[in-house]
C-alpha cells in the first residue's frame, strides 16, 4: 500500500484505493502502525490528505489513522504537533472542508483532546493552529449530537486549562455562547455538564466581561441546574461551585437569583456530601463567600442555614489544603461583616485559632495570608 502511494501520487483513483487499504491495515493495532511510521507512513498520510482534500472518504480515513496514532505513544503525539509534520493541522483542515461529515468532526475534537493535555506548550501550539476554532465549529455543525459536544467540551477544557491565550481564543470565537447552548441542550448528559462547567470556570476566572456574558445567556440557571441534577459528580460540584462564585461576585442580581434558586442549600449540601474532597469544599466556601459579600440579608440566611458551622468544620478537616483555608476564611469574613451575632458565633467556633494556624502553616500562600488577616481584623472590630 505504501509502495502504491509512492509510485502513483498523481493517479487519484489508485492513490485513494491504496490509502484506503493502508488505513485499514493500520487499524489492526499499534504494531502495524509502528511499521507504517518506520516507512514514512505518517508523512505519506499527510501528503495524501493534502492531495485528496476534497475526497470525504479519504479525509475521514486519514483522521481515523492519525487519531489512532495519537493514542499509541507520547512521542507520536509530539510528532503530530510538530511543525514539520503537523498532523493536527491536517485534521483541522479536513474538518473545515468536511463540515457535514460527523465522524470527521468528532475526530477533530478527539485528536485535540488527546494532544492538548500533555503540556502547556502543546496546548499553546494546538491553539495557535486553530484547534479552539475547529472544536467550536464541530459543535456548531452538530448541535444535537451529545457525543460530539461531550468530546468537544472536554477538548476545550484541556485547551483552556492554564492557557490564557486559548481562553482568549475561545471567548473571541463565540465559545461562551456555544458551550452554554450545549449545556442547555444536554442538561441530562453528565459528561457535557462536567466539561462544560469546567470550560466556563476557566473562561470566567480572570475576566470581568465573561461572567456578564454567561449571565446574559442564562448561564447561572444552567449552573444551578447542573449542581442540582448531579449532586454526586465531584467534577460538576467542583466546577459548578467555582462558576457560581464567579457569577455572584459583585453582582447583587445574581446573588439574589442564587438564593431564590436554593443555591445556598446546594453549596451546603456539597459541603455535607463531599466534605472529604478539598476541591469541592474550597469552591463551596468560595461560592458562599460571593453570595454573602456586601449583602446583609444573605449573611443572615447563611447563619440560619448553619453555614458557619460547616465552614469551620471544613477548616478543621483540611488543615493542609491552602485553598480550603483561604476560601473558608474569606467566607467567614463576609458572613461576619456588620453582624455582631455572626462574629460572636464565628469566634465561639474557634475561627481565630484556626486562621492563625493556617497562616503559620501556609506562609507562602499570599491569598490565604490576605483572607485570614481580613478575617482576624473583622473579628477584632
């Protein structure tokens, strides 16, 4: 098959048939794919895909082969992202030309998902050649296919993880609306909700504009709905509570909506059900802090619901987790503001000693130092 690819590059029929046989043989497992790589199979595949750019069948076969290669080893994944070969770019080109080919669109998302997690450099490289836009295009081409949307959301989650450049690319390409729409339509699909919430979390993390966009798209209701529908999913609870904290921060309307939608009860339920999970606990505290921030009525609601006791218990249960200590201090500080009764309850629960211990244990965490000192200052007022 490789010999035919080399000898008849100008004969479209022979080339397409040889490529079909080659790809079918390579699907038998890693061993035939390794033999193909030894004989320049990767380079010939990419050249064939470029030559047969309008042949849908050949494009799909090539994408399947490249996706299989990406699952074989780290070295092959690196080659697929390398400037000289750039297999990912060939798949993205195939996706752009074969928009209505469902399998091609799924493979665009699958290959990005496999290539993006390896390192920050790989995420930046994938983003620079159009991975973010390619994944979003796949979602828009098949808005009712949960398999594509789940794979795509997971790919976007990997691309946006600790990569500001890709966050900006996804936002600029309309990713906020696309992800919110996928979550709205796939409200019963756990994988879509887990990954979609993660994407929204990373997009909102360092932005003032994106939380407003998510709010305008009904994202707060989507977040609360996911938390309520999937109480046992650690990822839904972690990402969802983080999203809630971003959406409520300095937004009185969203604060009120969350309270009316029983968001406080959802955060407290997460603390009770997943108290041994520091990530969930930390973001539950962060959500409660955002809900209580500069809102007297909500401080009273949290006190009556037993939030103070649960937050103090979280601090006692996770002394080694700097994020838990930081967000718990921040939540207690917000609840204590302008409320003598709440300050007394917090002090009686041992908050001062807990905050001081946390500051001594986590001296390198500037966030914890700041929040803990704010709590101590508030309690002394």
